[in-house]
C-alpha cells in the first residue's frame, strides 16, 4: 500500500485502494475480506477477519482491512486498535509508507472521537516520519488532517492555510481525492470566516465530484458530510436537503449507507425544522444507536434533538432525561436546558443557565455552527430573549435581540433573518412599541414561511396576534391566533398552545374555531410490561428504574427503525402508530427478540405483551381517538405475556406473510362484534 492510496481524514482508506500483498493472495480469508470491501459489504469483511484476529492470525495488511471494515460499521475503537497494531508492525519492519499512513489515520480517528491530544500526537509522529522525505501525497493528507484539527479548535486561519497546502499538493500530484477533499475543507474555513458565498461555491464544487462518483467512497462521504454540515450550520436547509438527497442517490448507486449515523442526524434536523417531529425523533434515535462507539458528539447531537422535540411537545420529564444523557457524554445541552428550566417555572435558574452558556461556551459541533464563527450564539440568544422577558429583564432581552440583528449583516439566510426579526419584535412588544413589534414580527413570519418552518411560523403568528391585541386590532389578532393554533395543535406543541390559550382568554375569543381534527388510517400498537408492579417491588426502585430506562430506549429504537411514531406513554408501555401494518408487525417481532436477547445475555428482561389493530381514527394534535384505537388497546390487553396479538384484519392487510402461533376469537369490552386475532410466532 502506498501513500497515494491514503484517503482523507473524514473518511478512511478506500476499500478498493488497499491491495493485499502477493504473499497473501492465496489466503481465502484475505480474499474474502478484500472482495467484501470492494462491494462495500463491511459487515461480512469484518466478520471474515474478526475471528482470526482473536486468534492472533492477522498480518499487518489484514489488520488494515479489519480497521476499514470496523470503521464502516461504526466500531471506531476497534478500528483504532487494529491500526495501532498495524503501525507497530510497520515500524518493526521499517515500512515507512505504511507507518506514515497509519499514523495519519490514527490522528484522524482520534480527532473523530474527540481525543484531541492523542490525535495531535499521531499527526506529529507522521510529520516526524516525513521529515527529509520528498514531498508526496502523505504530506498532503497530513495537511488535510491538520486542517480538520484546526477547525475543531476554531482556528479558521490555520485550517484555511493547511487546506490550501493540501490542495496544492493534491493538484500537483494529480490526486483527485486529496485535491477535492482539500477544496471542501477550504470552503468550510471560508464559510466560518464569513466569506459565505465564496466558501459555499467551493464546497458545492467538491460535492459535485463526490456524488458524481469521481472519488473513493470514504473521501466522497467526508465531502458530503462537510457540505451538509456547512449548509445546516448556516441555516441553508433547502441546500442541505438537496445535497442530502443527492448523497442518498450516490449511496444507493455505490451500495453503501453513507457515514455511520451522521447523515441520519442531518435528516433528523431537517425533518424537525420542516415540522415532522415524529420522523425527526425516529431518525435521531436510530442515529444515536448507530453512532455509539463511533462519535460521542454525534450521539449527543441526536439526544439533544430528541430533547428539543420532547420539550416543545411539553414532555418535560423525557426532555430532562434525554438532555441529561447528552450532557453526561460531553455534549452541551444549551439552550434547550435553559428553556426546560423556564418551562418548569424555574425562571431564575433558566436565566443563570443561559447567561453562563453565553459567557463560557463549549466547543460547538460543526453542524450547529461553522467552527470559528459566532453563529453558535444565535439559538442561545433567541432563548435568552424569551427567558429574560419572562424574568422581567427587558434590557437584557434587548441586548440579546440586538446581537441577533447584527449577525444578519454577515449571515443572510432566511432562518437567521427570521429568528432575529422574531426576537426583536418580541422585545419591542415588551417595551410597549406594539406597532414596531407587529412590523418586525410580520417580517419574521414571512421569512419563516419562506423557509417552510411550520413550528417557528406558528410561534411567530402567536406573538404577532399578541401585538395586534395590544394595538386593539382584535380581528387581526383572532385571525393570527387561529392560524397559529391550527399549526401548533397539529404538531402537538403543548408549550406554545398554553400561550395560545392565555391569549384566547385575554381577547375573548372563546368562540374562535379550533383547528379541525383529521381522520387517518393507521396501525395502532399498544405495548405493556406484564406484572410491572410486582417487578418493581422485587427489584427495588433503583434497579427497576434502570431496567425501565433500558426497556424504553429499546422499544423506542425499534419503533424508530421501522418508521413508527410514539404517540404517548401508557403506564409501563407505549402507544405507537405505523403507516404500514407490515412494519408494525416487524417492529413487534424485533421488540420481542431484543427482549429475548437481553434475557439470554444478561439473565433478565421484562416480559412484554403487544397488541395491534389497523383502523381509521380521529387525530387531534399528536393523539388519536376512536373505536379503532380502543379496539387496538383491547387486543393488547388480551395478549399473554411475551405474545404479539394482531387482529386478523390487520394481518391480512400487511401484504406479506408472518408465521402464526394460532388464532382465536375475542369478545372485547366496548366492541360489539367478536374480533378474530392472530398470535404471531416471533421465535
């Protein structure tokens, strides 16, 4: 393997660029692993090598193959361990090229997992090995990786300089992967410096090469990641959406799933902003699972997004639990944590929390703001406006709103303009300038509508309604309130709906029509832990709470994997909905199997019964009501311990066969006709 085969710091060595040495070509294990990597079957490649590695049978070249496979399936510590051993073997045999390549990759991998000191040490080692050696592609990848490191340190000047060095070397040596990766890094640095149009143009250029199939998969994936990160951080969500879709097409053509978890994290954020909260939470939960052992910041980002959604829905307990988990792994939970304290009525704590976050910010992941820029402050300042107004400190709120307005001179995207105008309008209302408030809030609403962010548009409409009410224009106030309520009820935004209720009472809008309920056809699923009270008494509070948290995480993860939506908790179980009945049944099977696996591996897991029925029902906000929902709940209650019980009607609509353990007819309370049900054989 030569240095020319090395691929960039956000990727790894391209699967098809690693050639097994001639002495290994007769070994079936190496051939199987290489063939699997060539067709991007990372799991098979890993399994072909992992068992041999346990017996100490892998050569240095095979250790690199193992590292590649482990990286792609999200096992970063395993990849690092394999590369450390490959590096040791290369130094013992005097293979300078292999040693330099491994050192650069180890620098990159440790930066990924936020071990910055270790990462820098490996890069320094690579630099020492390259001293006195004629400039080659290794120097270029070292510069590219140092550009990445500098961006993590928010040193955008150094990041730009290193990227330009890498670009020069890549262009001179004709290494397209190095050149375009460096162009992408250069673009990201320019964006962080406020040279947004110039930077995005370079990022777009590199991303076209990536999705066009010109580059190795890992390099292409890294460039796509940089592109979507930069767009997301700028609030360029339409652009981020377009590149995400382009990357999805590229991944499908290449037969790969993209970077482990990160693409899903971006999709979650896009769905959240577009108002698809159930879909966003599902994506985030799967992302948090995929990123475990790979990128702690990514796991924290996924948990943070779940916390934001739960907070907006008024589920304060779950929001606090999820944000606490994000904080425990080193992710900054602000501003959601401060807003949670405000929602809990702990206004003084909320004010102190957001002020501390703004005074001593932690390092911000690239998808929340371009490294080195001050854009990470925007959501914190927006939260500070809301919190300080609740605390009665209008001057502090005004200062925060003014800072947001100043940012729009550098960053001109619709969501940034919308956030600044909405904040300023809210402050003007508190200052008694209702006319000025209405003008700014209309400007903010227009930008939110341009951006297609329904929740934020609903919040802006609600505040605009308040401004109109202050002006005595009750008719306009009622119109905006009705439009706001329609959006917020549909999304289940309970915190904002409380504000709508207060305004409605204030302006005497009792006759104001609420948003119409909708009829939808879904598969309704109910789960329940059997004998939960007895288990809690047997285990004690601490052990039971720990087991319950595991149960909740496991069920939510499975539902997310199969595109299910959590409607609400029901005691010690869940009320879920699925659009596709086949996915609902598959989810139930996976839940029971996951519980069985935990029982086999750890000695115990709660027994869960699951019931489901597909029917039309009335949706109001995030909840559903109707006979079909009641029937699904009754089917669930009739299930035995560890059983999956499905109405025969639902099974017939699934479109595919599932193994049956038996059929029976039930007389369900409140349901006139008997219901035929099928027990699914999930074992």
